[in-house]
């Protein structure tokens, strides 16, 4: 009986030439790689060693007609495999688990591997991810090519996703009318941060709020909500307002449903700071709902990027090959998603250790998304 993860690769094109030297099935190679990364492997050499050490385990599930793949085999496959096709298969598999009521929050953001160098805007390999913040799943990724920035690949990532019933949060760098149009075109909603990098839009959004305040909100449809929080030695107050059917935005943004000004005041050890920022959305939700969605965008930093950098040592990766780096980055993101869904106590590092020591727990992790949803 194959492992559930193996079904993900059933229709993935094999980039290798059909010769007598092609000894291992693509799905076997990739299944071993996924399991190895879940269990603590951080590179191709460790993946190959994990496969050798776990030969008895894989004998239960894989074809293994010619033994186990070598380090060189993993290196060649990762270098040749199309990252977009690889990500699409995983995204389809992960999306099957995004069930529930209401809009599905999806955060779009990029992360770079600082130790490896590339000729792009960040100077190192950068991957832009789509993270389902509530479901804690990676739904897709796009690699920033040389000579480009992460802003340029966001449209490609949006086109590759099924955004029906989703609300997509994007930081200020991705606040583009084209991105908003792509999301709405797929029957999703957008919630975009608006900052000074888009001065005309930022000034217009700020003017909507200022004019409403100046009129005492007379004749303005709006909603407001405030919260206060004391924890970790700090006191924070947050006040937000939603102004519906905003007037005066640039013509390209005429279909925006609401602007969302948010103010925060924080006191830490007697020092007070205050910040204010704006968001623009196509979803006319309540202020409390939109505030939760704005906060949930931080989930991609806390739930994915921080884990990748610390538990998976992603920032230390020196893999420079564009395909190889992207494919290894995706394996790490899939591992984070599956480990977070395991119903067991303990952090990610503890769960990786458990999966490495306990084959039955590894199988539990792999069944985080049922095989029947992967087609």
C-alpha cells in the first residue's frame, strides 16, 4: 500500500531522460525526501542518509526495484524538477484540507535564504509563499528569479491558486490594482496594506478617513471596534474603523468596498509608542472581522517563516541552484504544514524528533491530509 504522500506525485512530469541509468521512480525519490525533511534532514546528503537508514520502513511502501537513491540522484532530481509543477501538486493536496465556514484567510509574503547569493533584489534566493493562516498550510510558492523582486512573482502565485472563497492578505509591497483584480477574478477577496510606497493611494485612503472624522461621520456608513491587551510586560490598545463605500479613491480602485484605518498605542517599561496604518479591502466585513484578518497576516511570519528559519535552519541554506533551492524550500514548507497539523503536544523540533524515532507517528503526520483528497 503506497504512502498517502506518494499520490501527490502521480502526474508530476519526470524531468529525467529515459535511459538504462534511470534506476528509481520519481515518486519514490520525492516520498523519501518529504519523509526525511519531516524527520530532521536539512540537505540532500542527509536526505540520502535518512533513506538508507530507513530502508526497512520504505520497503513497506515503495517500489525500490534498484535499492535506494544516492546523494547524487537527489541532487540531480532537485536541480531538474520544475518548481512550479512541484508546488502545484502540493498546493492541490494542501488545499483539500482548507475546509470550514466563512472566508479562508491566505497570507502572501516572501522569505529569503540569507546564506546563499543570487542576483535578485534581495541578493539571495527568495521564495514567496501562500500560507493558509487558520489551517496552517502552505498552499503554494513562487521563486523570485535573478534580476527580479518578490513583487513581480506575486501575480504568478495568485494565478496558480484556487482563491474562490478566500480572503488574501498582502503587505504594502504587493498592494497593486492588478493583484486585487486577479483575486477578485477568482471569486476571492483582497485585504491589502497601504503605505507610503503608493503615495497617491495612501493619501487618498487617509483623506477618506480624515473627511469622515471632519464630518463627525455624518452620512458615513462605518463600523468601529477597540481592544486593550496586557501581556508579556506590555500594554497595548488598538482602535480600528471601517469606512464602507469610500469616495475619492483613484479610479482604478473605484470598486474597493472599504478602507480600514487602524491605530495602536503600546506601553513597554514606561515607554509609549503609537502607530497608524491603513488597509484597503474588497470585503465589506465588520471591523472586528477585518481586524482579526489583519492580525492573522502575521501568522505567516510566526507560523511559517520563523519556524523555517529556526527549526529548519532555512536561513543557513547555501543551495544556490534556483530549481534545487526552490524545491528544497518547498519540502521544508510542506513539512512545517504537516507537522503543525499533527495532534500531539510539543514544538516543531520535538515533533521532528518524534517522527524520526517513531515510524507510526511519521505515518500519522503523513496522513494529515487524507490521500483521497489529493487527486
